[in-house]
């Protein structure tokens, strides 16, 4: 568990307020950390003796369905972005937990249920507004700051405080998703999974977790996300569902928003 005590937690109300806070931290020679969703398991948002800029109130997300573009404030959670985009039949490749902050997710890469067809969350980033360490406001896109945009795409949060993200969106239709649980023969299950994943179409995304039960029995759980109709999804994973070690299958057709809500948010304190 992390036990850190920042010197100050600052909740700016707008951009001028944020700029003033950044300049104050610089004058006091305090290290600055940014808290978006507070989802960092490494505790990057809570440095000892630091100046924490808490963007948790900055949660507005807007969508231009014609241009298939979304703009979201730096404190947005994944749920804010998903609800806004799914209302128009659109999605941003992002993450898999609704309570994840989009800031750390995007700046760190971001793996989603459509990563095979759309890339990482950072690949969909087309622009941003950020405040630099000296308090300057910078608009970033391919035309004005191409090198900085490249750096923001997975390079982490050390280039400035991103106050607004702009994402390229994709049309999203029905999904077929859920989990498969296998008991025993995990090596063979994983071998099948790797072969299937290597040759599968980009509509299929597979993720595996392996652990041992109390009695020592090896368990493998495979999370499945198929972008398309359920019959095609069933055919795509037949090599897994026909395995004799399969003991539980929980797969069903669902919407994008239902899929995004499958992973239950963690209670605060279990970060």
C-alpha cells in the first residue's frame, strides 16, 4: 500500500486558476503531480511533499459526430468519454475499466477491447491543450506541435498538464464478449490461444489471466471481445470453446457500453 503525503492538493476551477497554481508550485520549488482519475497503481498522483493538481472536477466530454471527433477534459474518467461517444454510435479506443482516468491512460498507451483494429488509446490522440511547467498554454496537433504530439502519444505525463484531449473516433456496432474459464491443461490452452490470436482477424481481442486455486489447480481465464455479430464471434473462437478443459463460458451479445461496464470499478483505497 502507498502511504504518501503531498504538501498541497490544489483543485483549479479553470485554466487561469491552473496556470496560477503551476507558477506558484514553481516559485515554491515543489514537484508537481497531476491527479486525473486517481487510477495509478504506482501512486504517481500522490508524491510525498509535492504539489498535487487535482483535475477530478474537469469531466466534460463533447462529441462532433460528423467529424467523428471527441474532446474531453483532463479529469474525465473513461465512463465520461464512453457515454458521450456511444450516444452517437462511436467509440474511442481507450481502456477497459470505466473508472480509469483518460489522462494517465492515454499518455501511457491505453489498451482497449478494440486494440487490434484501432490501436492503442494514444494512437487515437489527434490534439491536446496543455499547460507547461512555466505556465504557458500550448495547443498541440500535427500542424502546430507535431513533435510534442508524438511525445504525448504514450510518452507519459512529463511534458505538461494536459487539460483537454482530442480523439479520433470509430464507428462501433454490436459486440460479442465475455469470459471463458479453463481448469487444468493451462499450457495447452495458452498454446491454442497464442495460435488463434496470431491468425485471428483484427475484430478479435483476447486477454488471458492464469492463477492457481487453493488446492493447487491451475486456472486460465480468457476474456473475449469480438467486434461484430455473435455468430461470427462464436466461429472465431471455436478452437477455444471446443477445448476439453473448458469449465465455464459466459459469452453474450452486447453493446459497446455494456462491454465497457463488464469490469467492476475498484473501490477507493484498492488502487
